C-alpha cells in the first residue's frame, strides 16, 4: 500500500532502435527524455538529427541541451544538417570535433528534453549557454558550451575563465557552485597539460569551499571544439526546494577516491528524490585500487575492468545496466571502438544508450573510458 501523502512513483519508458534510443522518465506533470542517436553508416547526419527532431516533436517536448560528438566543425554536412532540420537553435549545443577517425567514424548526439514544464534560457555574451526548469522538488540548471572569452589567452588562464564563466551562468540561474553535481571537461591537447588543468580546478574548488560539500562527478577527456578554445565545459546543477531531495557522493567499490591522486571529482553522485533516484557515474577508466593504470597496452582488458568497475557502482545503488539512461564511451583510437562493440555484444548490452567516440583519455596509457547515467524508480 502506498504511504499516505507520498508522491506517485515515476515510471520509465524505453523506445530502442539501432540508431535511436529514447529513455523517458515519466512523472506527474513532467516527462524527461534522454535521447541518444547515432548516424547510419557513420555519416548520415541529416537522418540522425531528423530522428532526434521527430522524437522530441512527437513527445511534445522542449530541448534542454544537446551534445554533438565527433563531427568536425569544418565538415559542412554536420552543421548544415543540424540547421536544416532544426532551423534556429536556442539551446546549449556543445560541439566536439574530436571523434571521427579516417578508418571508422565514431559520431553521435545526445539530447536532454522535457515536457510539461517551462524551460528558461540563460544567455551570456550573446550565446545561449544554459537551460533551467523546475520539477516541483528542485530547480535544475543544465549548462553547455562553456569556454573562455579570450581563446588567445594562455591555457591555464582559459581554464580559469571557463570555471568563472560557469559560475556566472550559475548565478544567472540563482545558484552557485555548491549546487553543481556533475561537470564535463573537454580538453584540447589534454595529455600536454592535464596537470595544470587539475591545479586550476583544485584552486577554484578550494576558493569556493567545494571540498566541504559534495564534490561533483566529472569527466575529463580530450576534445577539440568548434570555437578552438583549449577547454569547453558542461555542467549540471540542482537547487532542492525540499529536504526530501538528497544529493550524495557515491564511492567506487573497486577504485580508490580520485581525490587521493589529485583529481578533484567524486566517482559518482546520486540525486535521491521522492519519486526516483538518478546516478551520475564519472568518466571511469582502467585504474586500480592504488590509483595506477591497469592492463597497460591491452584495450580488451581495460574495457573489461572499466565495465566491471562501473557495474559495481551501479550494483551498490541497486541498479544495473538496464537502468542506464545515457552513456558515452571514449576510445583512444577509432579501431578500438570495434573492441567495445564486441564486448557489448558478448555481454548482451547491444541496446545500451551509448555514443562511442574517439578521444584521448587523461593518461597516455589509458585506452578506454566510459561515463554512465542511470535512473531508478524503486
């Protein structure tokens, strides 16, 4: 019997096809759509964007944010397809060039959309960089395509500007950095300055007292961007209205805390609401309990360990692969994408809502990384 006064539980609907996966979290008065689309034959961008457009239109939803992986900005086909299908774009779009190798195009798009609530836009410096909506329990802010205003500045200065820009956007949403639960850092030339980037982030977090609260989950991978900034970032922030909403950092059963080796992120962060739970699992790679790279040179073994690490985090929250709402897999070389596809086929994960893309990982000897979001209504 339902508890008197308890809110109705949310439900999850799935529409799965080879090139389009739509996970819908249906709640009273609000639907949240997590859409993952990939192109047929690695290059039919028009049909890919059309598939997303149709899913959003048929749901009567509004796009909150969009991430595009692996389509070079110089490749007119991608940009023309986006604008041909959508016309004016008035939501944050993070456009990452990196990802399409000559031998195997690894591309895709992921979209968050909502139905039933008003979406406010955040505009800074003439661009839409954020979307805000309220589900009755909390105010949600999704930020995208955050980057330095001066792309000629030194790398560390651009990184600092990017975090400050994030803070300015949060302030426009009535929030501050203490509300951030998830960040994504796409770093051009990551292997040459990841240490310096971490130092900038650590200093910023200390100055904002982030370490005294919930340290966000995060992904930090290589990623050239259309604007040619050295860093572009996304973020998700939550401002709860009620004490019934709990935000909690989640440890990894099979890895040490990233803070122990100088990377300022939580392995995962969970949002526990009265009608569902949502889990953000940080970018996860083949790192052992001591913080060292495991299985150097063996991409198959790195994929296997990484997936077991993520699975252990999911299971620790009473979730599994069937609960995943979106994922991004990063491979160091395009040909490694086929190894991940084979792994998924062998493990029965063909329907995983994942985009596989080609990006450098934060260590030269890491060949694979995956980030996962998952939701549960139980």
